[in-house]
């Protein structure tokens, strides 16, 4: 073994340039493979961090309208979890109702500092139901009281430093007083519920905020912990719906249906978009693994012409095929150690970029429970990249010392090059479509115009609207302003609309606003006018279709609807606009009139320069309303944030593309150089017989094109398949996709042919006597 180690190391040192090429190409491949596999495992491990997570189930709910079930939703009515625990005491150990920030969207305040970390409202069984470790405090008692907050270990240290946080008093945005009653262990990154602060539910309910009942208000996340994980879930779901009928029996118009799923299903199993992205990440990771491994094999096999005589000498000296095979595996192991070092350097030096691109901390990707991934990937490369060349090298006959017998190995090299070209075409074509789609959805007409718009909350600590209005009107850089309850970027609440002709009822999104709001948002009134009274609404085109009305004539009929138990008249038709991005189908929408100049969420159109004026606006808000934390944000940037996950996945694919291109270029260089060496005398003879430089370049390019053309076609076809899976995330897709696939394929082929021509140029031009003088 020591002799084999010595010869393997000596071989590497004798060909340092080739060894360095192998180390760099494998290092790039290993880095991206391991990062992708780690990210996939991270996604699939969501919510396994909770104690005895197998016993924790999430409640899901469906509205039943007109006898038909709507799509399942995570947001439930507030009384559901508590009723399930009370009704099934032999099965359910505990239950929790929580609200992830919508009712408490403003920051915590201590002294003069604000802390805008994620927080939730929760009842007293939050920690026991989810199995989160409490370091101090009595949550069952304390969270039953109003004005109580539990802080995570890290947030408590951030706010109070080394001082004891227990008993300290902080505020919610300078308004409500909250007493710190406990500290809990930080929740890992792979959790769908990861608050830094837990505020007691009575804190808001006693202020009349939120609908915690059976009558609507489906804005609560709810979980139960079972006493025994081996429970018949189908029977449990039947019992849950019996409990619902006891508290909120179905009517002719509306009903509720609920079911439970394991908490670990919420992130991926119940989210089709996550499943799609995970599927494509698997394909990317496997593609990179094969390309990195087979590229190493290609470079190694390409060196057989040069190393065959040395192997023959080893065999003449008594080395068997097993010894040669072992020696090559050891050489591969040395290369892998170097590649692992390159990977470590890349991750350490580009950790910030990697974390930004993958949207996951490095510490989470390489947590102790995921260290098997680097080991498995490196082992896979050792097997895939080491066994094939090792077998070929071990099969070199002793006669190789005296003659050349390498022609039969060309099929291996071409097959490996074929796989690499296919991989490049697949990843680059997919990347091109991702860039095009991202740009398309970010810039596409949404039915409103976000140019120079900024939005922010009203200063709720001030009761005088006139005083607030005076401040806003005195800002010289504000072109105009208005307000509404919600924005189309954050989404709307819903309500049930009843059809008076006994048709199927449906749920619609709604908001409050006025003509000024529609104008500042750039929304288009197709017919009629904006509402001007509290019993008037304007409806979008989809709402009109849901009602079964004719858009062209409906306003002449003076139409009315019943919503929130009141009759309102439709005064206009609003052009459809996207809500929460291009991820879901167009929803019906109505906007009520609100008579107040200020309500809920402010929207301001600023003058140019926008960024400078946005900064001035926030500075002026801090000065005018020091007791309230008011921050205005660019609505264009908020729109881009909707597609953050799309951008993250695009960037991951970009990293994979960079890695695979560099790996393939190295493999192509090795292949072409080997072909030039092998065919140098053939090329010389052709030149003696009158072949020009262009003829030689066509000869070399033609051989490569026979491999590249079908390979790129297959890779592009696979990219089209994967791209279609990914594009199903959106309700719209970029036009003429075939152009992007075709242009990418043509660009790859041009680059391949240009590379071959460049590498062959010197040989094609040199004097043929140099190649023939040894004959």
C-alpha cells in the first residue's frame, strides 16, 4: 500500500498542471453539489426541530360555500383548536392558537430603540404544544394574562445585554406596555414558526382586536399535540368535524370543514410550489454530481495516451491489475482531498454571497445532522469518477510499452463529453428562462403603477387626523397621498358574498378606499365611478363574472349585493389587477368607500429624486411622530420582494451554471488536446496532401459537432421539461419560450465550436514536418 501511495503521489507531482485542473474542476463541482443537496435536505427537514414532532399536527380548514369545498387553507377560525382539545381529551394533549404578526406588525420598543424581529400572538399552551424549551418563566400561567411577552434567548440578550430581562417592561411600538415574563431557547432556522417574541393573546383580544370566534375571522394558525402518535387520523378528522357541527353547524349557504396534517407537511408536502422547486434542485444536483465526476473521468481517460507506457512498465515490474486499480483510486483520493480544500476555501471566502444566494445560513446547511451529505457526495464522486478510469487503466496490457492501442478508448471519452454538453445545455437553458421569467413578472403590467410610490402605517399613537394631515400636506416632496386598509402587495382580507338568486355564494377580497386612492395607485375604472358613500362599492371584472353578470350592461341595472349583512350598490367596474404577485389566479375584489382622509395604510407618490425623498420622508416622520415607529417603503421594492424566492432559486441555478461551464470547459480542453496529440500525424499528412488550415479546423470541429449537436438538443429538451414544471408556479409566463431555448442552444454550440477552433488553431497552422520527423 505504501508503494502505491508513493507512486500515486509521484504521478500527481509529475503532472502538476493536470492535477490542478482536476482539483479545481472537482472543487467547483463538489461545492455546488453539496450546497444544493444540503439545501434540499434543509427544505425537507422543516419543523423536525420541534420536540416529538411526530405528535404535532396542524389544523387546516376549508370553507364550504353552496355545498362546494374551497381549497384548503392554513388560516382557521379562532375557536377551532380549543374546541378540538376540549372535545377530544383522550386523544389531544394540548392545542394552541397563534397569529403570526398580522395584528402586531409594528416593532417592540425599549428605551429609544426599536426591535422589529418576528413575533406572534399565542395562547398559554404555545410552548407545550410545539415542544419549545422554556428557559425561564411559567408560560401556562403567564401567557393567559394580558400584557405578557416571552422573548427568545437571542432577542433578550440583544435588548438587555447581560442584565436580567425578567420583570423588565417594554412596549409594543411605544403604545402597549408588555412585561417580560419568560425566556425560551432560540428556534432553529428550519421551522415554519420561528418568532423572536411571543405576546399573550389576551393582550389584543381585550383591546377588541381580532376575531377569535366561530363566526369568520379565519386568520389563525392552529396546532394540536396528540398523546399517542399512532392515532387513526381519518377517524380523528371525522371527530373534529363533528365538533365543528356542534359549535358552528352548516347552513344552506356556508359551512366549515377541517382536517389535520403532520406539522412537517406544511412546508413542502402541502405546498406544491416548494415540491416543484425541490424536484428541479434534485435534477440540478444530480446533473452537477455526474458532470463533476464524469469530467474527472474524461480528463483522466484523455491522459491514457500519455500514461499508458508508464502503466505498462509497472506491470512489467510485477504490478497486477488490482494494484494499478488501487493506485488510481488513491490518486483520485488525493485529488478529492485537494478538491475538498478548494470547496472549503470557496465556502469560507464567499459565505455571505452563498447565504444570500441560497437564502439559508451556512451554519444551517452544514449543521451536525447534515455532515453526512459532504461525505456521501465525496464518496459518490470517488465511485463515479474513480472506478471507470481505474478499470480502464488497470486493463492496459503489458504490450502497451511497445505499441499504441488507445483508439478503442475514444467511445468512452465521447460518451462522457456527450453527458457534459447535455448538462451544460440543460442548466444554461433553464437559467436563461428563469432570468426571462423573473424580469417578466417583475416588470409586467399589474393593473396598477408603483412608480415613485411609498407606503407606510399611520401614526396610531396620534388621535387627531387633522394634525396628521397637516404634517403630510406640509411635505414639499410629496406629490399626492391617500390611504386604504390594505395594499395589493400584502393581500386582502376576505368576506362572503351572498347571491340573491340562490346561486353559489363565493368569497371575495375587499378593501376600503376612495377615488384619490385609485388614482394614486394607477388603477383603471373601466365603467362607472368610484364609491362616494358608505353603501357603495366598486368591483373588479372577476367579481362581475363570479356574479354571472354581463360586464357591458350590468351598471345600467343598478346592481346591488349583500356583504357583511348589508346591501351595497355597485357604482363602477375596476380593471382586474394582480394581488400578491403572479402566483395565484385572479380573485374577485370589491372596494368600499371610506369617508375618512386617513385609514390603515398610507400611500404617497413622491417627487423625483425618489430615493432621496424617501429618506427625507422617513426622517421627517421620525421627527414629527417620535413616539411611533413609522417607516415608509418603496412599493416597487416590495413588489420585487414578492419574488424573492424566485430570485433565490434563479441565483442558485446561476451558481450551478457557472460551476458546470467551468468544469465542462476544462474537460473540453483536455479532450481536444488529447485528440490533437492522437491525430497530429494524420493532420500533418492531410496538410502535405494539400489541406488548408480551414480544412483542419472543419475536421476537428466536425468531430466535436457530432457529439455536441445531439447532446445540446437533449439537454435543451430536458430544460424545457424542468422549466415547464417551474413555470407552473406562476399564473403568467414569458412569451415565445422556444426562442430562449433555441438561442441558448445555438450560443452553446457556437462557444463549443469556437473553443475547439481556438485550441486547434496552432496545430492546424504549424509545419507538418514537426509531426512527421519522428517517423
